[in-house]
C-alpha cells in the first residue's frame, strides 16, 4: 500500500484558499497579457497541464511552476518578501528570547593577555 501525502489530499484550509486565490490571480494575469495557456506554458518551458493546474490552485503543482508563471508575467518581485527574516515577528521574538537566556557572566577570565 502506497502512503498518501495528506498535504496534497487535504491541505489546511488557509493553504487551500491561498492557492486558489493565487491560481485565480495567475489566470487573470495571463488573460490580461492576452496569452493562451499554451503560450504561457511555452514561455516557462512546461506543458499546458501544469499551467492549468496552477490556475486551479492545485496543491500538487510544483512551486516552480507557480514561480515561473509569476516570472513570466513580471510579478515575481514580491516573492522576495515572503518569509523575510527581518519581518518575521515571531521568529525575531524567539531569537531575542534565546539571546537573553544565553548571556552569562564570565568566570575568572581577565582582559589581560
């Protein structure tokens, strides 16, 4: 029996909604550029099925297809802001908390070398 990837079968609701919205936005971007599915697929070097699946927001579609379509439509720039460590409030708070715990007073070391 082959194990099924639960993320692909039933992703968390928020993930599913984000993928659906991204797919819808990609379809609108392609249509505004007056590109066919085949033309978009040719531009990113894949088949039309991958473009159609991305536009449907399918979780099984490779992230590289989504990113390549964003690139093809000149919409890739904002992706650099995703998971930016400088704006990760929770991550920064966790690091700050750990740094405070690691501060220790030196034992017996002098500054005389």
